[in-house]
C-alpha cells in the first residue's frame, strides 16, 4: 500500500455481510423475481380475459394443478398408470422425482392443500439461486456474476419457480453437478446427475456430459500408464460401467420400474403418441433438418392479425412461438459468447441438452414449451455475465427483456393461455 494511505477498517457487520453475500444477494434478487411473477399474475386475474385453458380464480389452485402439474401430483397420490394404449394421455409420461418430493411431504401434510405442492418448487428455486451465484463467482468477476444471476432469475421460465413442476429442482441439480465438475469431484457430479436423470428426460444429457468428462480424465491417465493400450482400456471398463450407472441411476431406475410394473421399459416414450403423432423416422429426420414444423404455421403474420382483431384467444400460441424462437436465438448467441470463459464441458452440456430438445420437439411438434424445457441450460446465463464485460449496454437490456416477458407470461398463464 503506498505511503500516506490508510486502510479503511471494515466493520464486523460488513464482514458478516460479505461472508453471507452468496445467500443474501441471490435471495434479494429472487424476491424481486417472485414480485415480477406475482405482479403479472395479479394483472392477469384483474385485466386479462379468460383463455381456453382457464382453471380457476384461486391463484394457488392454478399454480398447483394447471397443465401437467395435476398429472405429476397424480403420481404421488395414485401411483403410475399405463394401460398399454399409447393414444390415451397417462401419467407414465412424466418422470417421478418431483412426485417423490410430493409423496414425502404427503406423509405429514395434506396434498389437497395446493401450497404443499408449490412450496418445494419455490424453495428449490431459492437454493438454486444461491448455488448459481457461487458457480458464477467461480468463473466470472463479481459484477459479471451478479448480471448473470439477474438473467437467470428474471428469465421468463421463472414462473415455474412458483408452480408444482420439477423445473427449479432440475436447475438446482444441474448447477450442483457443474459445480462438482469444476471442483474435480466427478463421483459427486455423478450423484447429482443421477438424481437429476429422475426428474426429466432431457436431464440424461447432463449425465452424458458427466460420463464424457470422466472418460476424458481417464483417457489422460491411460496415456501415461504401463501396458498395452488395449489392456489399459479393458481395465477401465468396470469403473466406466459403475460410474455410468451412478450418473444415469435415476433414469435407469425408472426404466427398471416400468419393466417390472408394466412389462414395458419404454412406456414413457410410447405414451407420447397421445400428444403428438411422431411419424416415421425418415419423416422426423426431415422435420429436424428442414425445420418443417418450425416455420410452416406463419406465426408472425397470425400474431399481427390477432392483435389487429383484438382476439387474445387466437394470439396465445403465436406469443408462445415468438417468445420460444427469441429464447432459442438468445441462447445460441449466449453460448457462443461464453464458450471461452467456461470449461469446455459447460458448452458440451448445453449443446447436448439443446440438441436433445431440438430432436424431441422440432422433429415432431415444433418449438413448444421451449422457455420451460431449456431453463436448465445454465451456461447460457453465464453468457450474460460475459456479455456484460464486452457489451455492457446489451447485457443490461437482456435481464430487463427477460423480466418483461416473465411478467407477460405470468399474466397470460394465470388466465389459461398456453404461452410457456
């Protein structure tokens, strides 16, 4: 320190604040995010006409039962159902992790109380904000990490932080797995990814990423080991099998359950026909590469027409499409920006996850439920922090845009418009 300068003393309060900042600052921003969501819900209840999937004026009831939430809860209350008919909607389509959480809570509380179904999602979202901030601070400067956190919490999928869905739990598990990989704790990462693979099908790409990282590390050690390469590789096969089983444990367990209970380990795939006709493999490949389901519906023109004719009931799917398209484009740009600021396996995870989403959705039904399904792509939000360093004005705009879309989606969702 130069002569003549004195160090400013730090008060005990500030020392404690700095130690707890990783909890206090994310908790504050999380409260702001919830305020945006509930403000949107209030506006929806009071100023938006009822949509075609309107449920109730009871906010808690809507958040706990609307759309797929009621089917997730039916797993906890009635168990899985599968009669072999792929053309009938059945709850075997859904992965069980959040239902297990509900089932455990049902031992103490009544699952007929919607708050019991919602509170876990809120708490998982809060904890995910703490660990996201820790992850961002590991990779970015403090100010950049705060910008990344704002983008993560204001992202329009945040309405699922207050709904009986596994989204916030999936985010938390993805963040914990990425933190474990950063620390070099590969078995810990396998534990988190294994649990995550019980939450939703796209989480298997987190498991795959963890296995690839482990394999890469083993390959590096094999190059300096003694013996022939074939013998060295064969010696690692048992360890690879054990590690892969851990990383995919939830998914593997779900397959075994279906095989035992219904004699059909792929029932959760077959039942998807009840929502969308998948067509032949050739047709799906054509749709995937030529974007048939992405551009055929002329959404922008219909969106403008719906506004000019003042009909929200014909506008919600077009709002849904345009927001989804915007998010896919934004994520693509953010992943490109963050690629040099994060380890290679962060980008790999994001590309595998988005590629899986693109195959599952674009090859069958088009870009549906994008905002919700791609929320666990955590590296994209780190990209906002990197963007803050390079283009600060643009980086500051993104969380604001996210917050506006969050408000809009919350309002329309409350009144039964399928925009998420």
